[in-house]
């Protein structure tokens, strides 16, 4: 216990220290929200990766899909690395950085508003972000509480308050640069924790070959009658597996807290290096998490407590030091994602909704005060929702994440990608994508048109990519001067 508490104390000191070290960069809105557009490849890549992979992945998805698909769930992690990290950086990184600087936009709603010459789109996008990012933040605490309960035997409320207060302190003090510095530190902890946990799980089950052999002997007639299906290459349900890969990989292309990392990166060279670093990080963290989850059926799992109990059950027999390391892993994953979500929500609400609409003349200092206060407000809201979710069993971690990702990326992925690359994209097509993304996700929550929130999220994203070009070809173009300005720097660099 002394070792585990020492690890937590050191973590707290480093996190808060990074916040105060970064305070010097927060004198203006651009510094607070984007780190002054001077963030290098290592900080940017780790900020992207740690925002991507939270306790939702490690505790929720790795356990749930590892149990359902067996070892084939590893494909989800590899899809995250290739499609969600490598291709996202390679395709979106450069264009996003160039065009957002041309338009002088710090948030995704502001980008939409200027790129499509529409204040309505800007306000609608900020509203969608506010509504659907908050439930996602609540899910982060649940994963943390389960692991900390094993490591330290502390009450759930204590866990979420500890995480919330610590995150709020360094975000309010140091802004984006503080989150990026902490993301680097937390990312290193995540890598070490994943490698150690995978090694321990394999060791406990007799090594890799023996673990695979034992997994091949597992049978579940309710899932599949095929012998050895949980140790097979593609698992028992290839269609659902593919849907999970699409949601958790392609979904990052339309999430505001993810593409925001491209806004802040320093230069072209940093994007190339960041692409490689981010891909390696994702391969280790996501690939390792889902690979470990694939051995879930070798453990005595009680699904009465939900899928979120699977990973905690798998690690509870590890040594105290390893459990402490896993606790730091989950704390790091949760805090890095939480800090990214609350910073995105607070800056979006302040700059895109309050500024110019509720408060007409808003000085830069006043904007900073609003952003900082809203960080605290969003953290408090997420804590309240987390407690409600836990007490009343509102949903599992994976469901919260699937709903949020489906609505956000289902609304934004088409407008964002086509907006970066296709001049013919129209404002009407953007609104159509917003309406379908939010409308279908909301309807599906109540009507269960598609029972799985994961498959529903994949459907909304695919629909967005189809709706935007179809509606664009039938509706009025954005004014030529707006288009030429938006693509001016892109054209110059490509030429």
C-alpha cells in the first residue's frame, strides 16, 4: 500500500506541477486553447493518443469485445492504430492545420461557421458538442472507480472527486499546454501499464501458446457452434467486429477533441513525426488492451455485474505493485481524456456560443475567465452524472461512449472531411448531416432501431459521408470569395 500511495502522490505532484509550469502560456485565448500553436510532435501525438484511449477503452470496450469476440478483438486495436491514428494524421493533419490558421479558428464550430459562411452552423455545432460530450465525460469515472476500488479499497465518490479536482486544477491553471505535458507523462504510464498487464495475463495462463490453446477449448453455443471460435482469426461475429472497428477508428476523424490536436501542432515536420509516434502509441495501447481482453473467457466472469466488471476481474489476482500500476494506467487514461473533453466543451461554448451572441463585446480576459469557469462547471456536471449513472445503473461504459461518438462523429465527420478537401460542399449539406446524426442517435436511444449503440454509431458516420456529397450537389454553393479564402493557403502550399 505504501508503494501504491507513493505512486499516486508522485502522479499528483507531477500533474499539478505541469499545470503551473504551463501557466506562462495562458495569457491569451490562443495560448490557453491552442498552446500558442507551438506544440511539437511528441506532445501532440501523445495528446492525441491519450485523448483517444481512456478508461472507456481499457475497462469498457476491451472487456466487452474481448469477451464477445475472443482474440479477434485485437483487430479493433490494430484498426485504431491504422485508421484512427495513422490515416487520420496523414489525411487530416496537414489540411486541418493549414486551413484553421487561414480561417483563424480555434474550435471546430468556428471552423464550420467560417468555412461555410453560416452563423447557424456554428451555433448548432457548439450545441451538439455541449450536449453529447458531457455524457462521455461521466463514463470516464466509472472505469476508474472499479480499478481504484481493487487497488485502494476506497469509495466510488472519493475516486471521482479525486480525479475531478486534480484534472480541473491543472486545466484551469495551464490550459492546453498543461494537458499536453500531462498527456505525455500519462501516455508513458499507459504504455508501461499495458505491456506489464498483458505480460502478467499471459503468464498467469501459462504463456501465449498455452493461453491460446485454452481459449480454443472454450465453447459458448449461444454465440457460435464453431469449435475454437474465440481463438480464431476473425472470431464469432465478423459484421459486428467490423462495426466496432469503424466506430472506434473512423469515429476520431469527426470528434472535435481529437481534430483539435491538429490545430495546435507547430509545423509540417512535426506532423510527419507525430504521425509515426501516434501510430506506435496506438498500436501498443489499443492493440495491447484488446489483445488482453481477448483472454477474458479464461476467467470466472460474472456478467450480472455487467461487461465493465470483466477487466477488473482479470487484474484483481495480480500482484499489488502491478495492480497499482494498472490503477495509474487507468487514472492516466481517464484524466487525459477528461481534460481534453472539458477544455473542448468550455472553449467551444465560450468562443462559439457566448461570445458575440449572449455577450456582444467580450474582451480576451473575459473570454479566458469564462473558459476557466466553464471547465469547472463541466467537471462538476460530469461528476454529478457519473454518480447518477452509478447509483441508478443508467448505462454501461461502452453504451455511453457509443452514443456520444455516434452523435458527434455522425454529425461532423462528413462536413469536416469534405469541408477540408471539396470546394463544392454546401452549408445545407452540413445542416443535413447534423440533423441526421443527432436525430438518428436520439431516436435510436429510445426506439432501439439498431439495438447496438456501436453499430448505430457506425451507421450514422457512414450516412454522414453519403449525405454531404448528395445534398451538396443539389443545393446552393458557398460564395466564391469564402471558398477562395478558405483554400488560399492550401493551394499555395500544394502548388
